[in-house]
C-alpha cells in the first residue's frame, strides 16, 4: 500500500507543477540576437456595433460636428449620445448630407465617401472619422477580467493583457482565443503567446469589439497547486486523510 501511495505522489508532483516554460512569453527566440519582425496590421472595417465620431469643418464654419462636449477622457456615454451609430442598414445619418453607407468599410474609405458628399455643400471641407475608442473584452485567466476601452489608434494583444493585470500563472499561454466580429459573423482564432510567430501574426493587433479569452491549464481543473511545494502540501493532506480513513475501517 505504501508503495502505491509513493508512486501516485511522485506522478502527481511531476505532472501537476506548472513549469517556467509554461509561464514565459515568446520563447523560441535567440537571446544573443537582436531580431525584428514584419508587422501584419489589418485595417479595421466598421461593423454594426460601432459608433462613429465624425467632424466636418470648413474655412467659414464648423458643421456636422458631434457634440463639442466630447473631450479627451470623456465617458463612453457621451460618445454613445453624441456619436453616429451604424444602423441595421449599415448606414449613419448625418445632418445635411443624409445617409452614408459605412458597413464593412475602413475609416479612410468612409472619409473619402464623405468628402464627395460634403464638397457639394461646403468649400474646402476637412473631414475626420474615428471610432468611439477601441473596446476589448478580456476574459479568463487574467488578474482583472473586464471590458476595456483604448483611446488610441491601435491596440496590441499585449496592451490588452497589460491593462487587465497580465496572465495568471495558471493561464494556458498556448491556447488564447480571439473572438472577432466581422460581417455579421463571429470567428474564433487561436494564438500561441509562447511563440514569436505572434509578433508577425494578423492577430497581434486587436480590433474594436474583439474578445480575448485565456484558457486555464489543467492544473487548475485538478485543483492541486501552482508550485511543487503547494502541490506537495495538498497531496500530503490528501494522503494523510486517506490513511486515517483506511486505518479507521481496519479497526
């Protein structure tokens, strides 16, 4: 009986401890070399969930501008109330100009389309189109899961992990899922954060409304421990309790 418990103890200790290799990002690089990677950035295309911030200004007057109360650091509520929501037809409705189809188009394409329409009414108009921040949902094995909004032009996967407090020791860095909404569909993509291929991946840069989900390692589902010492303490308690039960029934 004692040999059986010794065997089980050793096997569990070897299999349940989370090694350093499972905790490190971007492992397959040569530390002695300075490496560079080609960025594969995809231009974002507007979806039905977006609220656009549009300003059209001319030399004579400012027109078609969203509520001027929107300043840096304003809440999402002001963007929601003052922005132009993409309707079910894929359009936004602007004063004077009317409806403009934006679904599936990049911001630069929308600006170009708007320029043609606005030039009919205003001379030397300057147009700016932005999304109401890049909203990312971070779920799973991170310190602070939640919904985060970035008021910047681009967001990397490491930006999202950083703002959410980084991955926990029990996070499976090889099985990180990105849920992306495009053209009325949700696609699921897996990325491996332990590989340097993430740096040149099309998913290195996140897009508005992406969901980042980090799966747990099996050690969490087993409920044993993150370190060898924690595992040993848990198993020692379990084995001791088992021996007490066996001795009780023997007597």
